[in-house]
C-alpha cells in the first residue's frame, strides 16, 4: 500500500466541515481520480495528503509511515516524494522554463546556491530529463509566461518530476485548458503513470476524461465518499447520486 487515508476530518476555522471521515487506500501504480461537485472537498483532501493544510483528525499513512503530524526535516523529506500540480500552474512567470523546473529540486539543493541561481550539473540534467518527458525541452530558455496554457502546465508537471516523486497529486490540472489541450496534458500524466510507475491522484471535473484515464475513482459529496470503484461502473444512476438529480453529463473529447 502506498497511501492509506483513515477517518480524515477537516474543519476549517470558520466551522466548515469539509471532510467528514474519509477513508481509502491507494496502491502503488494506480491512477486514482477524485470527482464530486464544487465544494465537495476534493482540494481539501489533496492538500491534507501533502500537508498544505492540517487535517483536524484522522491519519495519513505514506509508504507505511504515519505522516499526519510529522514536522521539519521529516516533513520536507516526505514532501519531496509527493509532487503537486495545480490548476493555475503556479510558475514564476518572468523566469525561464529551465529555472522554474530547477526550483523543483530545491529541497535537495542548499539555499545559498539557489539564491544565486547556481545549480549543480546533475540538477540541470534531471530538469532536462523532466522537460523531455513532457516533450518541451526546446522551450527551456523561454520565459514561462510566453508559453501557452497547456505548455505551462507541462512545465509545472516537469517541475514536479525532478524530485522523482513516488506520488503525484494534481488538483484540476486541466480545468483552465481547452478540451484538446486537456487531453494532451492528461496523456502526459498517463505516460508518467505507465512509464515511470508514478502513482497519481488527480481531481477532475469531466467524466469523459475520468473514464479515459482513471484506473479507479472516488466520488466525494459534502465531505463523504459516496462512490468508490471503476470508472466504467459510473452509470446514469451513480451519476445522479454523485452530482444530483438535475445534473446532466457534458462531453469533452
Ligand atoms: N480556507 C478555507 N476556509 C474555510 N472554508 C474552506 C476553505 N477552503 C475550502 N473551504 C470550504 O470547504 C469545502 C470544500 O472545499 P474544497 O475547496 O475542498 O472543494 P472542491 O471539491 O475542491 O471544490 P471545487 O470543485 O470548486 O474546487 C467548501 O465548502 C469550501 O467552501
Ligand atoms: Mg477544488
């Protein structure tokens, strides 16, 4: 088991109970997709796994170790094994693609050399390797904000890869992209999952993408898991359970 989440609760300071006892396991090599209506707790769940937010109660075990309350060096070490990709790419716009990707290895490089933007040759090598996995080595000297949205997301994916993570979390990574670009970016996640063996947990909105890429699906509704199974098993009835009676499926190809 790579990840075991047990009875996870998150109550935000304003009283919102965003996760209400969420439990699930993730095996190595899975491509798990989390779905659910806006506000159902998907982002809260992903952020609780890599401790961008502190869960209120429950446990997160990663590679057999309880990481729910670890701090300092121990937490940094675990975080370097869990990559994260965001909807809005979160690149440093005015910096080159290469520098953006190099910052993914900062956990391993001392702060002084990174301040002067001096990185060891091995860091450049792993950055180039990561850029080639997402097919944009030739963009490495360009400013990040001169790239298209899909290309910027591929840079963000490359940045998450330089640490060679065991687990890659992606929070709506294609929500800002058009349908064709969404598919192409999803294909890179699939490639990383299949060729590098990286386990992926990804929040997605469109069911057609879920059916195409997920090996397993979890659906959240108001902070609870209401579905866990194969993407192919989400029929009309499940769809209405997950998204409500009024909902209708929108296609994205
Ligand atoms: N920082 C916060 N403080 C208070 N409440 C929050 C905070 N972040 C999220 N929430 C609330 O927690 C609940 C779950 O939010 P979350 O962002 O996890 O949902 P989501 O499924 O990711 O939604 P979306 O599909 O819109 O991204 C919502 O009711 C939201 O308003
Ligand atoms: Mg969200």
